[in-house]
C-alpha cells in the first residue's frame, strides 16, 4: 500500500556558486515540474541540487570541489521544504573543505542526523552502471537506501568501515613484520563481526521486502512476459564472519587487506534465470533499472511513511515510446508525490502528461 498524499516536497531552492550557477532561485509550484533547456544549460545541476539538500551530497560526484563554480572557493544551496502543513528551510554550505548543514538555521551537530528527514529517488541515464558495473556500486546503492530508513544501520555501517580501515592498516604494518601480540587484531575481528552480522541481516530483510515490488513494477513495464530475480551473494551465507576473519588471517596478512566480509557482498540481477548483466538486451536492462528505482521509491515510502521526491534526468531521451508510456502510467498514479524532471523538449513533456495535467516549467 502506498501513502495517499505526498508528505515530502520542495517548494523553492536557492543556489550560490553551485556548479554553473552564480546566484539563482527557482520555485516548484506544481506537482510535476519540468526543467527545460538545451544541453549544457544546467538542468542536471539544478536537479542534483535538490538531491544534495536531501542527502548532503551530490548524486553524480563524490568530490565536493566538483560542486563549486569554477574560480570560487565554496558553494551554498538552500531549499524550503514542505512536510505536511509545515515548512522547513534546509541549507547546505561547503567552503574550505568544511561542510555545514542547517535546519531552520540551526546547524546539525552531526551531518548524519539529517539523513532520513527528506528523501529523493533519482533516475539518470548512467544508472545502467548499477547493472553493468562492479559490486561496489550495488553495495553503495543498497547502503544508501537502508542508511536513510534505519539509523542503526547507518551507524553500524560507518563503524564497520572505520574498523575495516584500522584492521587493514594493522595488516599492512604487520604483513612483513609479524606482531608479537594479536589482542588488537582480535578486537578488530570482534568489531567487524558484530557490525557485519547486523548489516548482513538487514540486507537480507531488505531484499525479501524489496523483491515483490521489483517484480510488480517490472511486469508493469514489460507486460509481464519475463521473470526477474535478485540473488544476494555474501561470505556470511557460508559461515559466521568471525570465523572467516580468524581462519584467513595468514591470507589477509599476505595481501595486507581484509579479503572476507560484508564489504565484498554483491547482488546478481537475473532475468528468466540468466544473469542480466551478461545476457540482457539494452531494453531489458532499462526496464529492469526503472523497476529497481521504482521499487526503491516504494520501499522508502512504506518505511519512512513519506513519499520521496522523484527526480528524472533526461530519461525520455533514452526511452522508446512504449517504455515511456508505461513509466508515465506508473508515476502519474496515486502512489507518487512530487516529480521534478529535465528535458530538452518541453513540448514532449506537455504531450506526455496531458494538457490538463498540473505541470510547471522552469526554462533555462
């Protein structure tokens, strides 16, 4: 069941020295807003600014400096959000390597305290790397979902990653010069095992809850002619993580890094019993990707009890008519809240949503 009304939307955004914007303000007055303009005009940058306010990071780059306008030393993004009948102002500032996040002009003590307050789901042209790329992309994607709906998951993940770095540093230090005592290593092993077991269990529970929606959306996008499945691959499926860490210590010391653990987890995407990455067509991969993102939207909606903002970046340029119509049929339904999208052809959006639809336009 979806929620019947959007609880999570953005009304206004202001950008200062963000990407190609020196200073600009935009309003989102309609349920659907199309950011229209030629390539290179800043459509994707504006969409990413909305995402940044939700998650305090860019969807497209891991380096904060890449968000700064050329020649400047920092940026600021601020937005007015609507939650039920209440308006809140969220601002994100980055300068000189320091990031500050504030809610109603009160700075968060920890940036992670903002995660889960506002949510968004982005669908962008390069997202097919989620299918074609390496396991790290899929882990980050699933961690980003679970980290915003489960505070303990986020804290455990941060702790696991910190201890993993410490254990790897220990392995590099003692890889050539064996340590006289292993008490420090035993501590790292116990920490990784405790955090890793929790993260593993939550990933299993997530997949069980996620799969029905994934199948449902894929059938809606493809007329139900194919069966999709996701297989979770993890070392902990075979034996407890603590045993792996203890049994493989010589192997780890030789390679000077931790070779077993939930930081190696992966998920196989399958179509009709075959691996999608290897055997799927481009059209099948696109349909699967959209189903993944729509199922992500559904999972967040039901878990956080709020409808995320749906962000669509130039996807209609890459879709055939049939898939576009199927996708539109889904996102125009009652289960979706605010939609912000980019397109080079505003007339295409007017036609796609219908002349009577409440669609606003930002022309760049």
